[in-house]
C-alpha cells in the first residue's frame, strides 16, 4: 500500500512539474510568434544602418519595451544571450515520465485493447502494447522529420508540407484509435505531436542557432538556412500547441474517445485547434480573418455532435433491470477500484473520486456508469471480465424512480 501511495505522490509532483513547464514553454513560444509577426520595419535610419530587420514597441507592467530583430548580422553579440530550450526539454521529459509511470507501468490496464476490431491488436500483451506505444513516438517523429526534409528542404513548399503533415496526423489518429483504448489513443497522438515539438527544438532550432552564434563569433557569415529552418519548425510548433493541449486534457472526457467515431473526432479537434491558432497568428500581422475561428468552431460542433450519445426512449419505472441486479454487477466488476477503500492493486483512492459502494452512490453516477459501460471503456482493459450480458443489463437499466 505504501509503495502505491509513493507512486501516486510522485505522479502528482511530476504532473505539477509537467504542467508548469508546459505553461512556461507554450507561453514563451506564443509570445515569440506574436513578437515575430508584430515586427515592423525600423523607422530610424540608424537602426536600418545597424541591420535591424524589424522592431516593435510595447507597454507592459508599468514600463515600455523596444524589441529589435536582427536576422544574421547584429552589430554586436553579447555573451549573455537568452536561450529558450530547457522549458521544452523539461515538458517532454516530465511528460514521458508520467506516461511511463502510468501507462507503461500498467499496460494491461491502460494500453491493451481487447475490444479492438483488429484481431492482432486485441491479442497484444502488455509488453507488446508498451513497445508499440513508444514506437509510435519514435517512428512518428522520424516520418514527420522526413516529410520536412524531403518536401520542403529549403522552406519553399511549406503549404504542401502542411498538407502532408495533416494527412500524417489523420493516419496516426486512425491507427492509434484502432490499436489502443480510446483514452490511450488520444494521449499517444498528443504525445507524438509533443515529441515532434520538443525534437524540433532539440535537433533543429537550438543546433541551428548555436551554429549561427559560432559563425558570428568567428567573423563568418551564418548559413541562412539555419535561421529559415528554425523558423519553419517554430511555426509548426505553434500550430501543434492547441491540439496537443486538448489531447492531453481528453482523458477527463470519455465521451470523446469511446464512440465509433473517436478517430474522426480526434482529427476534427486537431484541425480546429490549428485553424483557431491561425487566426491569432494572422491577427499579430494586423490581418483579421474571422473565417478561421468560425471554421474551427464548426469543426468543434461537428466533433461534439459525433460524440453525443444516441438517444434512447425513456423506460418506465419498474421496467428493465432492477436496482438489485445492477448493484450486484457493480459490486462484482467495479468496486475493486471505485470504492472508498479500493482493493485492486495500484489504487489508493477511487479513480476520478467516483465511489460506488452504496446504492445511493450508484444512482448519483447513473448516467456516467451507463455511458462508460455501454461503450466498453469501463472496466479498463475489462480486467474484471464484465460480460456482454452484464453490459446489456446496465444499458437497459432505468435509474428513474
């Protein structure tokens, strides 16, 4: 019991670190995108002579700021340059640690999908599912990076590249939803996008910037491709941001990943986030294009429509399964975890705070129980062996008095 508590406490602290690092990284990333797109040609002759590419005046916190951007030829280069990378690395490392502590540590619970329509996926062992989940992160980044290098090596065909990356994400959504349980599928897809974002910083943005700094310090002319490539990968990161945040929050809302259209819903959320982000990117350029957020909202409405449960006629009181039968199923299949004192190994508290020890507690969560049981999301991995007959009993249950 104490080892489980230590694991939960470590999970809490690591999750806190992950969220803090992500807020800092995303905030700084969004700020620099805003800054870069808000730059205007320098007004003073002296600034132009110094090689200033663009500048922006801002007011904040009781003071005024004058930001200037040089492409590759600043007049001087101080030693105390500000570098932006540890926030990205900390976000990814803490996120992967959380993924390992929860999903990879108990893959039979979170990663194995015995209800997959693909026989080979349904028969995966916990270890095989874990290896496949990590492979998605590694191979997904390799495919993404190859698309960048082959389609737009000189950053001249970014439109075609964006379309290719969009197709890649549709393929990833389809594959993950059919291989893993819905909750894990959404998380793995988000983790893949976050891996691409962090790898962009680690393999491309920071090394390119280091080469530029080294060239300037030795009096050589930096390779302009380093700056162009860094800008390209930074732009990709900003469009990944909103979808990644949504996918990381998705585990709290089972209705979006337990239905038959889960992979379509995931794609709609990804593209909606990118469209909404595009609106703000253009706003920084003094371009107001409301069509982008409107299109994003349309996709979100479509996603929520697809996720909505099918309406069923309300049963009259006394019809269907009685409360005693439902309570016996819950006692046999659910309270191992959803109890004030869980008996299932690895739990020190009921998941999501949902306690189902008494009839009153079951009635309080009736709609949620029917939803997650009917979709086969619960019990997780069906470890308690809930039968189709038992699911049908709960589906037919009228919780009305």
